[in-house]
C-alpha cells in the first residue's frame, strides 16, 4: 500500500480523501479472520478498551477509505481509516458536589469533592457529523448502526439501544442495581454494563493536581450482561474487594465474546453467568507489558506493542520486530499493514499535544487524521472512541 | 522493578521504564515524573495511615516532573507507608505498569 502525507486543511472544514488501503477481496478475508476469533483477546488488554479499543468485525461491508478532519477541534466530520472509524468521542468536566474534612495526624485536611461528567458526541451517518447527545454513557456497536446508551445520572437505572440513523431508542431495559458504563461484546451480541453503588467518578481534590482518598470497599458491585437481541439482562454480583485508589471507577471489560475481566492485571475473570474462570492460554502474550491497545493484527500475525515512542510491532511467528513507529500509542489496526495511532506534533516537545494518525507498520508513512489536541492528558479534551465499521 | 534509596536518605523513589515517583520524608512532597513519551500522565501516590494521596505529572515534556505538598499524608517516623508510581490511563483513571515499594518513615 502506498500512503503519502496529507496536507493540512487550510480552513475550518473537513477534508475527505479516499485511497485504497486494501483490496476489497483482502478486506473480506480480513473480516473473516476476525470473525473466526483471531482477535478475541484484543479488548482484554486495556481497562479502557471500550473507549479507544476496537471490536471484532461482524460482517459489515468493508471500507477502504481514509477520512480526516484536521481543521476542527474537536472533529466535526467522520474520522476513519480502513476497517475502523471514530464512532464517538467524549469531553469531560469536573463539577464540585461537596466539601469534606478529614482529621489526620498532622491536623485537619479540607478537600473538595468533584464529579466528572462526560458529554458524549456520536457520529450521525445522516448528517455526516458528530452530534452531542443527552446520554450519560454511549458505546457504539460494531457496524456503526446502533449504540448502547445509559440514561440520567450515573449509576444509571436504564440502558437503551439507540438507532443511530433515526436517533431513536429501539428498546429500553431496567438495571435495578445501577450501571456506570456499557460496552458491546466483540461479536456485537451482548452489552456489558458495570454496576456501582455510587457515582464512580467522584473524587476528593486537595488541589487541582492532588487527589485524596480513604480506605474502604470498592463501590463496584458486579456486572450486567444484556442480550442485545432479546433485551434481557442478567446481573452478576461480584465480590467488592478493597478500593484501590482515589478514583473508584474500575469497569469490567470484554476479554473475549464469552469472558469478562475486571482488573488491570486480569486477576479476575468471569464467564457470562458470573462464574470465575481462568484466562485462556495465550493471554499472557497480550499482557500489559507486551501488548498495547491495538492488540493483534486482523490476520493474527502481528502484535502491536505497548504505548511509548517509538512503538513496536512484533511478528508473532518469529518474535522479531516487524517495525517501529514514531508515534505515542498504537490504538487500532486499520488493516494488516496500518494502524490508527496517537501521534505527536513535530518532534514531540509536548507529548500531550497529540492527534490521531494513520501509521504503517514500518513507520515510514504517517498520515494525520485529526487536529492536535491541546492537552491530550486532560479530561476536558476530546477522547476518541474507535469502532469497527 | 522497585528501587529504593539508602536507608539514611530522606527521599524515597520507585521507578520503571515509564514512571518515576518520589516522596521527600522531610519536605513532605510527592513528585511524579514521566519517563516515556506515550501521551499519558504519570502518577505517584503514597498510602499511609492518614489516607491515600496521589499526584500527577502535568509537564508534557518527556522526563518532566511535577511535585506537590502532601503534609496531610506524611507518615510519622517509624510508621510504614507504600510509595507507588504508574502511568495513567487518562480515560478512566486506571493505573498501568505500576511499580511500588514499602518503606518505614525515617
């Protein structure tokens, strides 16, 4: 495949460039491999894989175009490359919800309790733009036709499946225990919703950069598995364990279409009935130290390494480097030879000023897809959600 | 791999490829340093009998550091505390590639 650096958009409008990045026949083959389960562990790598990971394909028509929007921050028109699109993004804001006082050994500590509220924007195929939504959580299904949404303040008591063409909710289901995240299974059949007793994004701040917490039990109470076809839900309670940090959110995520995991180190995993299960063999290869968010290539031959410039892609058969890339993090495979990544501006004087890019495995081709975020480490900036088209 | 300074030192540090976290037992400051250009902040925490305190590196430069006062969590001499450093997954606040050490305050 040939890829050339795209020019910057001269003014505030999107640019749409179409280039072949895979022959259609090859893409069909790619998706067939995906459905066969070659990447069933991909989304188990990162605890926030639902936000910037990918899903397995479900037979959707292949796409061979690259779409960029470098003129708008946040993006307005579709960003996509190969089999992956930015289906949605969120921006966050911290709102004060109270004060707290703690008697500590050396005096009294006063903190401000703040809550992170996310505003979700979803791509509208009808209007070809990202549109703000009213939902407290959104996750778009593979194929970009439907989205799971949570209603009202978190933890939400109701989950809906939204038709993205009409923006109407097709069906609702009650979640009596409350949920604060929702994510589609890799095969698009089920929705995983993590339940909490209270808002999981409520944190005590000493100042803008210092957070404080006391010991206690985790507010995470279990998870729902929602059958997206029948819209029936099953709640699986999970032992709570200790609260590990100042930030209580600790969402469950998909390790495969039939396996849920709940810790960064995957110490906990469950089947869809909530029974504890061992992680499948091969999972070690995809551990946090060895594999990044993008995981395995569509054909299963390459493994994207963890975040950190330069990133690496490993040939699984030989164990050797297939290439290094001048990017911050590899996010998702666009095809077997290219990845969507987070790239730095210029020589990377500031790693938080970054953008979505398309990079080749050999690292020689880097094509910017979005505008640069002013501070990619901030909750206030836009956070991309990548989904298979 | 956790590394620690000698017993007589006043600053304790833990470090790995991605993050360096230090605690100054005299100045009561916590410092978070980023060692890797990955687009993520690094975080450092101390966990003592007075609670759990964490700070984050806000310097976008590779190897940038940010320090904050944490007098309220300062462990008394002879008490045990845990120092931890990691790189922060910004979207959900989870800690990736953590490294930690347990110390007795001097």
